[in-house]
DNA sequence: TGTACATCAGTGAACGCGCGTTCACTGATGTAC
DNA sequence: TGTACATCAGTGAACGCGCGTTCACTGATGTAC
C-alpha cells in the first residue's frame, strides 16, 4: 500500500557512503521492477545497472535471488505496518469515539491516495500472490501472515465500534475487515489498469460509506 | 473471473484430433501457469511438455510469445463476457425489477464462487496489470478496454435502478460499478493468499449488502 | 475415379543471448594489544 | 602510536543452462479438374 520509497529522506549529499544504503537502493529498484514486470522478469543484471554496482556486489548482499524476494516482502510489510499505525494513531488523537476515529482514518487514507498524481505503484502482496509458485514456503507464509495481521487489526477496531453502535446488517466483521484489503488491492488494479490514479481513493471512500451505513444506517432520503 | 476451462466439454474421446483443439490446450496450460507464476516465468518449453507437442508446434500456432499473451487475454475477456451475460440473463428472468434482478445476479455470482473447493485460479486482468511492462500497447489497451466495459455494464444497471430507487448515499455510480471489479479482484487475492476459497464469495455478498443499503437503506435496528 | 497441388498441423535440429551463480581476489575501514 | 588481523563492501572473470526464435522439411487431409 505504501508509496515509492522516500529516497531523499535517507540519502545524504553526493556519494557519501552510508552503511546499508546500497542494500536499500537494490531493494528500491527491485521493488519498482517487480511491480511493473513481475519477479522473474526482474533480472539481477538490470538491478545492478540501475544501482551502479557489479553482479558480485549484488551477491554480497543477497545469497541468491530468493533472498531478494524475501527481503523485499519483509521490508514492504514492515513499512506498511508503520504507515498504517501512524495514520490510525493520528485519527485516534482526533476522536475518542471508535467509529469516528475509524472514519477519520479512512478519510486520511483516501487523502493520501488522492495526492498521488500517477497511479499507485502497486501492492507487493498482490504481485506475489499472482506469482506464488516462484517463491518458497517461507515467503508464501510471510505473505499470508501479513494479510492475516491486516484482518486482525481492522477486525479489532470494528468490534470495538460494534459494541457501541449495533450493526444494521448481518455481516461478519472479519469479512468487513478483509473488505478493506480487497478494495485497496482491487482499487490499485483499477487505477493501474485504467491509468486513473483517483480510482483507489474513490474505492476507499466507498468503503467508508459502507462502514458508515453499517453502523449508522443510511438516511431515509438522499 | 471465470473458472478453469471446462476441458471435458470440448475434448472428445481418446486422441481424436479436433480442429483448434491443440491451440485451446496450449491456452489452457499457459493460462494456469501465468496465474501461478507470471507470464515471463511461463516458458514455452514447459507448455509444450504439458500439451505434448514440440516447440515448432507451438510456433505454428503463435508467431511469438507476445501473440500468446494477446490470445490468452482475448479468450479470457470473451469467456468472462459470456459467463456474466448468462448470469445476468438468468437473473433478469427471475425478476423484472432492476434492483431485485441485480441482487439476484449478485447472489448467483456468490453461489458460483462458493462452489469452488479450491481458491479461485485468478483473474488474468489482475495478473497482466502487475506485469504490464512485459506487454505491448495493444495488449495493455485491450486489458483497459475490458475493465471499462465492465464498468459500463454495471453502471448501466445501477442507473436503471437509481431511477426507481433514489440512492441513500451521495456516491458516483461509476465508482459503485468499479467497486464490483475491485472486490472481485481483491477477493481473489484474499482467497489465493490466505488459501480461503470462501473469501471471494463473502466479498461478493458484502457488495450485495452495500448495494441493498445504497438503494433500500439499512434497517434502523439489527 | 484419379491425379496434382495446396493447406494444415505439425517435426527436428540448431542458434545465440542473457540469466543466476560461483570463485578467487581486493582495498578501505575498524578493532585488539 | 604502531602493527596485525578481521570485517565490510565490494570487483572481475568465467560457468553452464534454458530460453525464445528460426529454418528447412514432412505426412495427412482437402480441393479442383
């Protein structure tokens, strides 16, 4: 879900060597390529050309290409967690009510997506899902665990809301939690395929409408 | 969106040569592989081994690998259109009211997905979207056109509904149309990643709840 | 009914390129004593 | 403060394999006359 890596934040002035910097640059370049062409079409040759090291330099950082896949996903999941924790925390500061805080958070997500001028670069989880026979069990399980933790985090909030606002529809809150991931992944696919950057934020706002109708009801007339 | 090719329906008794059969078998094998490993990891070598022809046999049917990509997507879009036209037609027979027919159609979709015992094999549109730098302009435009025709078909039905049932929320019906594609693609990613085949039908039913609340309102109390 | 030719659906062998991986080596920096 | 050694972050050259593509050829079926 997160946007292109904030290079300028971690990269100091000209050609100053920062420990761990080359590894991060490899991951940055690889991630963009994986999201545009898929993992197997992302060649090490192409990565090192963009980063400006030799092939052996790559293999100093990663034992093999599978290690790159794992590192990419680990970093992606970690960054996403930080990003969403941060947005939820900001929303929690703005309202103590669990429903209103949740609705604020969804608005913040939508605004974040709205500010993209190009289409969202893509979700690694979705990309890996459509190439999963390329990866070993560990990577596939990591991907599934990442999705499960999303479900739990949203479900927990939804249940806190439901205690105060009895749901107006007979739905499973785990499914409603998953619905956010589904709409985010589906919204990314929409915006990438149609080249309509705004599609993602619009789907996020529709999810917000659904949550509102679920807990507050839809007004009798428009 | 459609399920694995119904081989038995088109394949006659033992080793009887049917015109066009080899080409279809190539496409069947290739599609499964593309959905599991991506296009560039799907080698011609592997396809011909599964189909039981030589490499030259493959190149008799397709000028190059790009032609395979195009043929795969064309067939996929065509099959999906037939499948959904059929389900909508059945729903239209069951109710003359545009809203109720739409709700019936969504229930039929959910039931179709529910009967999958494994996870849905995947959506070619989504797979291509995450590898789009591999394809030429023509294929990318075909993919976008496919998505656009989805939007139009759903939007048309939603607008017919809105004339009879004024919407209870201020939403753009084109976005609500897109929401189905987004939830379908996202639901497939959920069910594949988590190995929960039912996730897709559940998201379809949530979309149905949303449409119902949009046009009929959510009841005052559960 | 027979012959000539065309088309269909492939076969078999070879090609060169790019891929991921390995291995021995190196120059700069850090640490122990 | 000097020396020895270790670690870090790479270099350079070579490897073999599998990939997509090409080309000349073929045997079975269809069509014209």
